[in-house]
C-alpha cells in the first residue's frame, strides 16, 4: 500500500489570522455558532480530511477586544457536530491539570460511543497562571509536575476505558443478564495525584480509547508524546526544523518501545491561497494591515514576560529577554518565536505580522500548486506524515484548500479519494488498542 | 392567560421500569445510541413537551447484569441532540460535588449558546461512597457539607455567567474592537470551597443562565430548591403527599424572597398506558414478571443499608432498619420508600415490583383518559404545575403518551398546541435572569 498523507482541519471560527474577523466576508459571531462549525466540518468531510480539531484553554485567552474570544467547550461543540457529519474524526483539546480523570475519560468515551468511533483527545497540561486562578491555585503547577500529572492521568484514563472487556455486554434478554459482571472490573488506582476505584460507567467504546493527540514540543512534551501520543501537532517554521523534529520524535517513540509508524506527525501550516501568487500576497497583506498593533504587542509581551513598553514596533526584540528556564508555560513556542525573530532579524512589527497568521506555524502564501508542492516536499522528505491545516481565513480558506489543493494531492496519489474505514484510528492507519486489564477473545458486538 | 401545565420527558434508554430492556420490542443497546435518543426527543418535541431530561451519577450505578448500566455523559448526549431538534429544552444532570465550577458553568453556557437557549441544569450533590471513591475520597462528604458546597457552586457559576454584560460584544470591524473590555469583568470569588478569578471565556448566553432544576426532597434539598431552583422534580406517591410538598416548597420560595410562580413543581409519574384498563394491567404485570429478584433485592438492601440476606421476598421489611439520621445519601427517597412499604404493609416482593416501575414515583396504570384525568386532578388541586413523565417502556410509552394523552390535555385547554417562545425558560414561563454583576441597558445582539 502506498503511504498516504493525512489532513486535519484546525477549526478556529473566522480563521487563524487574528484579524480575520475584520474582513467583510467574516461572521464575527462564528465562534458561538453551531451552523458555522457544521459548515466547516462538512467542507472538511466532503474533502475526506481525517479529522477536525479544536484547541482549548479554560481561561479567557486574550483581551476580549482583540478578536472573538468566547470559546465553546470543545467536547460539547464536537458532540453537537456528530449528527451533521458521518465519517470525519472529531478531536477535542482537554486539560489534564484542571479535570478529574473519571469525568474526562467518561466524556471522551461518550464522544466515541455517540460518534461511532470518531473521537480524539488532544492532551494538554495548560500553561499559565491565569488558568490556574480559575481553579483555586495562585499560579500554575511547575512544568515537570504538570507532565507527571498528565502521565498518571493517562494511566488512570486508559485503565478506565479498559475496565469493561470488549465482550462484557451480553444483552441476554432470556436469562435477564445484561452484562457479565466478571468482565467488568474496578481499577483500584492509587497514585501520586489520583485515587480512582472505577469501573467506568460505560462499556468499551468503538475505538476503545479516543485517538490520543499531543502538541507540546518541550523536552517533557516530546517524552510524553513518545510514550502516549498517536498523532502529534507541531509548529515548525522551516523544512529543516520539521525534519529534525520528525526524526527526533520517531526515534523517541522507538526508544519507548513503540512502532514509530504509530505516531503520526502533523506540522501546522497556514495556507494563504490565491489563484495567482499576486492574489495570495494581496490577501496576506490585507490581513496584516488589519492587525491592531496595541493588542498584538500586549500578547507578545505577555508571552515573553516583558513589559509592553519595552517592545518598540520598529526595532528588533530587546537583547535581555528572560531566559527560557525561568518561564513555566508555553516553553517551546516562546523559544521558537525568539529564535525565528533573531535569525531573520525581524522588527517587532514584522514579527507580529508573522505571528498574526501562524503563531509560530509555517505560513505559506501561494497558488494551489505551490501549496501542494510544499506539502509533497515535506511528506516525501521525512518532515511530515500529513498536515494540520490552519487556514488564515474561514470558511473561505478551507473551501479553497478543499476544492483547489486537495484535488491536486489526490491526482498525485498522495491523498485518499474516499474514506476506507469508519473510525478515526482507521483514517490515520492506527490499530485499536488492546485491553490493559482484560485478556481473552474479543467479540464484535456491532456498535452502531 | 390561562395557566398551562408543563411536561418533561425523563429519558431512560428502554424505559424507567428496570426490566423494560427484556421486552421483545426493546433495543438493549439503546443506552449508547444517538439514534435512540434522537427518536425519543423528536417524539417529545412533536408533542410540544417543554423539555427532555437525563439523570446522572459519575459511578457505575448498579450490577451491570441487571439492566443497561452504561450511561453516556448527559451534557454531551444533549449537545448531540441539538441538531435534530429545534425547540425542546435539554436538561442535563451534573454534580456540584465532583466538578469544578469554571468547567461546569462553561459547559452549560456552551450548551445554551449551541442550542439557542434550550439548556437546563439539574443540580445534584451526588450521594454515595461509590461515587466518592472515583474522585480520591474514601467516603462521600456529609449531606450538609454537600449542600453548602452546592450553594457556593451556584454562587460562583451565576457570577461566571454574568461576567460578560449582555452588551459586551460589539463586533466592531471598523474600529477593530470585538468586545468592550470594560463590560467583561473578573469575579474574584474567594469562598470556603472555591477560589475562582474569572471571567468566563464565553459571552452571556441566550438564557443568561441555564434553567436551574433540582430534585432533592430532604430538608437541605428543599432549602436549596427554594433559593435556587426554577423547576423541581419530585417523587410523591400520592395526591395528598404531592399537595403537601407543593404547598411547602412554594412557601419556602416566598420566604426566600422569590415569586412562588417562578418555581415550577413537576412530580414524577410513571404512566403505563393501555387502550383498555385490562391492556394496561397486562403490560404492568408482564414487566413485573421480568424483574430478576436477585438484582432488585441487592439494590433495595443497599439503599436501606442492610445485608441482602436480611430481606425475605415474602415478608415485610425488617423492623430494625438503620434510622434515617445515620444514612448520608439518598435521604428522602429512602424515607419515602420505607414509609410507603409500612403503610401498605407490602412484602419485599411487592415492594420491588413497585420500585421497578417508579422508584418511589407515582405509577399510574390505565387508559389515556384515566391518565389525563389524574394529571388534571393534580394540576387543578395544588399538587403540580406539570409532570415529569417517566414511561415504564421507551419509546412505546412516550409514543402512547404523545399520541393519546397529550391530545386530550390539549382539547381540555390544559396544554399548549404549539411552542410560543424559543427558549427553555420561555416554555416554562420563567424570566431571563438579570445580571448580578453588570448594570445598564441590555442590548439585544440577536443570538442565533
């Protein structure tokens, strides 16, 4: 079988460019609209994308003036999209730092049952003191602590998902026995962060576990991904950096005793597509003109942990930034951005222009053929197993990608022309997990 | 305006009778099926019910052999029903003991945005050591503590829902200002159980707050309902008990400074409907024959905190039951059941037959006219503002109710023939809450 690439659509109301909501075509209430999300997910499904994805943090993320900042809770929003889609995977972000494993494992199992095996979980540890202060803490837990908790959270969650054997449900009406009690067991977890008896109050779901996705690029994040993640989102601004990340993570997965092919690496790309290169450049320039500098500078200053006054729009970043070690938070993203600004000697104004689009992800402005060429180049040169598509403007950006770029990828034999399986793991070519708690034959009980 | 009664459908996979799944007509996987729930909610919506409702506890509720025991998480399941319904209210149960207010307030606000104002929250404090042991505790918190936490949880939640003023979102593309920062404020909550800074990361929703529903009938529960609840589910086996409960709760609401009309009281009724009385009795008897006594006795023993061996199927309940004060849990339900068994001198076998249907709620077996007469009698004699309909068998029980009982109630002018409003609060005739945190004019910004 020829290797095929994978495509995820990163949903983001009017688009990933922070000024996208100001375009005449944009619905500034799309962030709260079921219909807007139904439309986006149907475009992606019609184009045979593997999945759609929603980021999340349990905090008001930015100044509410800057862009649409209301965020619907992702597991609920994706549940609401089940009825209007049939095959596409649904990946929700949720935090291991600010949830209880019993509740969250149950929500993802519910999403998997309801969607017939289309659920995915982007596991985050949630950086930032602002989020911590919504949950009784003064500051965020230390970076390493967050990842230790995340690791134990996954241990508990996978045991809960496996607490029912695949063959537990008998539905024997005559004998009056719905499930075999000896095929449903407690987990009796006793750890550093959690004590959970179980069992889960749900049978094992179509995929058994949701697809496990991860996006942290710090050392802790990569070790966590090597152990648990089946798909990895990453922000890599160049081909060389993407190749290095790809090789490193596959190696770490092998070192963790896993099949490196079972970790699908999906760099983010922000395509800005025009029928001609000039048309694409014009859209790019229009978006950058719409960025309100006062908000962008404040956000950049927050990320770098410096006063906003220390950033001059027409000068490079100050020399004396707080070093990486002192920042407990969005560790890898901050390093990527600073390295990038220094390497290309960008002014603050130029940097916020770039960040408005890609936030550290690769922005690619060009024609459909140019975008397809770039994707092929990454895919065939050890830099990607597929892409996390982050259109600068939505829905027009995904429409352009679906109708102009996807057909080229299909003609080149790089992308599917139809779904072959029904579950999200099948789309990504990943196996259904074996049970950690129950041995024995698996009976297919025909989940609907 | 004539007073109209209200109807809620209590969704429960194959029905509220514990043996309903064993009937030939029943789908024993309905508990995990989106389609089954879509069908039930559409039947209820076609009949103009005010709402559908899902109970919940974060624990495997009973022996998995007994009946379908897998429970999809209610807020997700109701989110998945939004697309296939348009007017009916969606009420999910969620626990204040085992959630964080920021997360849960956000999920209900999300459900309200996504559904265009149809969200309701049945607030429970979650009895039982089994649930506690899924959340790091050895035993459940004390009854009074659970209600104190619930009260503070509502204080935090309502402040979060009010953290954005109704007129906060401007969506001013020209000025590049999405929301007015001075109309979005932190809540800085500092209490005994919670510290939450806020604001919520969602604008105020169509209903502002989800409809607040409550069902505890203990002293603490009734005080909580009097303070917070806008709709109350209750289990009252007779007209006299229902009248007493109704009068008591309306009085408590008035004493708490609220308009008693803004607390809608909905006793549960388990209708078993036949075209003739004999046909209804036959269905009732068939269901009771299908109850497996070994499971029912174990559940009853658990509720009464006695060994299963102490219960003899053909004798009344033992005299020396542990007194009410010693039981920290489903306080009122246990009292209701014991009083009922003693008053009618029921054997254990007779008692579990009754509990299989109504679990303490009123079972009513009869023709459509008889069921309508009973509803009218309660509604017109100070016992109910409407009913929580708990069909013994689903979907057939709600089909019978919708097509045979509802038309009678409509002909008598007791029930609506179409929806008049679009939100759940409008269905129940309840006002949209004023903001606790923002004063000033409310601008209608046209939520879709």
